[in-house]
C-alpha cells in the first residue's frame, strides 16, 4: 500500500508484486494561500488518509496489505509536542515567507551545504523552522512568547506515520534533506543548529527509506481499516516516490513529475555538485544518488487560468497552435526554485495570445519549454541525461500534452500505466517488507512516445525567446543561458 500526501488530495494505492492494482482511493485536501503564505492543517492530512485508505480497502481484505509507506511534499514542515500534537500549522512546500531565514541558514552552515552541493532556499524546511520559532512563532498560553523548547520537528509524512504507529517515529533521510540533514555524515548538523538557535528543538532520528518504523496500532486500524500489526515503512518525498513509481531506476534515467508543479529527478552514481545550489541530491534506497529539483511552473497554471474548463476540448484546439502566438512562463506564484533560484521571478507572457485556445496552448508549451531548460541545466552540471525519460504526475492524463512534451524535449518518453506517486510508495513498501530489490514488474509501461523532429523544430525559436527573456530579467545566469542556447 502506498499513500501520497499531495497538495490537493491524499491518494492511496494497493498494488501486487506484478503491478496489478487491487484498490485505490482519494480524499480532498484544502489549504490557505495568501501571497507567499501557504498552510495546511495536519489534522486534515490524517482525516484524508483515513478516508483514502477506507475507500481503497472497500473490495480488498485488510489482511492482504503486507506493508504501507507514505510520501509527502518536499520541504513541508511543522512543530509538534513530544507526543505528536501539532503546535503550529504546516508550512507547505512552496510557502515563501522564510527568505531572510534562508539567508541566515545558508550563512551559518555554508561549509556543510557546500560539501553537500546545495543551497538553503526559502521553501526549504530548515528556513521555515527559523520562521516558525521566530516571526511566525505561535503565541504562548498567556499571550506572551511561546515556549517551544522540546518541540518536535515534524515533516508531512511523519505526522501520518506517527498516527499510524501510535507514537512518534523516526523520519526518513529523503524528507530530512531540506531540513538540513547531512547525507555525507549521516547526521544532523548540530553545530549549525546551535548557531541558528535551534538546539532546543527535538530533531527526530533519521533512517533510510525502506526501513520499518513500526506497525499499525489498534486505534489507527480502527480509523483506517488497515489490519493492526501491518508494517509501516519509511518513505521518501513525493518527487522520489514518483521516480520509484516510474521505473526510472537505472543510472542516466530521468523522470519528470508534472502535477501542480514540475519536479525533475534522475539517477547517478555520484552526487551532482551544483555551485548555484538549486539542484539537490537525495540518496536512493539502493545506494545510487537521485539529483533533481522542483520548478514552480506546472499544470496548476492551467487550473488558475481556466477554472472548470473542459481541458480535453482545449487540448484539441491547442493542437492547431504549434507554436502559439505567445511564449508563456507559467509560474504559479512569485518565485522560482529550479533550474535557477529567483525569489523575485514572476509569471510573464511574451506577445499577446489571439484567443483562449492560443493562451492555453502557450501555457502547455511554456511548461514543456521550462522542462527542456531543466534537462539542459542537468547536462551542464555533468549529469548523464542520455537514458530514457519517463513522464508521471496528473498531467499525463493529457495524451496531447505528453506527445507535445516529447516533441519539445526531442527524446523518447515512457508513460507508466499508473503514474501516481503512491505507486512509488507501494514499491518502497514491497522493498521494505521483503528486504529484496523492488520487483520491476510492479511498474507497467503503458505508452512509449517517439519525438517528432519536424514538430520539435517549431519550438526552437520560442525556447530561445524564453531563455533570452529569463536572462534579460536577471533571473537565469548568463552561463546557463548560453549553454541552453547551444545544447538545449
């Protein structure tokens, strides 16, 4: 059983060792957005998990579930009591209020982050912890300063696994990465915590993804429908989960998750060092490295621009607008994280769309152009990108967009039969329970797309225009822009 805590919903998936889906369920999630602010209530995650699991288990005996793993959005964090009760709301992965705190954290641990090859960003959990214990600290009982000494650092899946097991459990190294966990030393950087004034917080123990955290307790069994005693396995972030679910497990293979936002992740033998710090490296359960990054462009731009629209109908219209009359940079909100870091970045459109169909086409194409720029940046850093590319995420429901992306990238693309991040967690649960390599048969490839060079060539000029515009605005470094023009 895999559980994915997304932005808009909780999804659960029950999968056999040969890839047969026995059950699935979902429940909606809501949050509060206001400018740079994006929060959710952890209690809603648990309620959503309970609903999603019960729906998944409607036609499946709970005793058939051999293990369950949970993934969540990367960088989402809150503080809880020692027993796991929330003390703060959860600051979501794209909450951008911790800009000043990110600079402090970067300076305090510069040597650690340089060795790891990344840079602390405002959306990272370590910066958010500084905000939660400073400007964003909740008021004390008497209305004065709060006493957060001993408050427990909690990532999104940690809250759910704590409820499943019945007591606080370790976190996994994947979710701990953006909280400052040192993957080289396999330890929290306590000296950095001391310099930042965070030593009073309780940072959880950290285990490798795939480690057994405990078993489902009686209370959780009653709420979720899982059998008491079912093993609970440490998960990974949603981007890593999507990669596991994509079957992109070999060195040089890459997966792009296109949902609300765009996440790119691949497999390398060694970590990729990024002087700009916008690419970061997770550690794979099999010992390889998973470098990647998360852009703030994505399919969320479609729902923002065309709420409630028939996107299938718009797809058919967009097929006649290649390229569109305008070039869009479809950020969801202010600030970009990958393939460059620019807190001041804003969405823009070059030119004027002729109508709604042209505007829609420009958004589809704009996301694919950014995806192309992301892969160019990985190549610039020395990453092997000659292996296969796999598309996962909710956007793969659009057959037209899938082919368009393959054309713009100029490379074959695979689409699994099941593209949910929850599948990756089912794969990891299988690995954790059996102790063996995850069975490849769990991932079934539905479609193999070949790029159409004549179509792809139509987008060389829009790609160049987008790269030029990003550089001219001072967001995309000149060296990266020059490389993208020549090799992208």
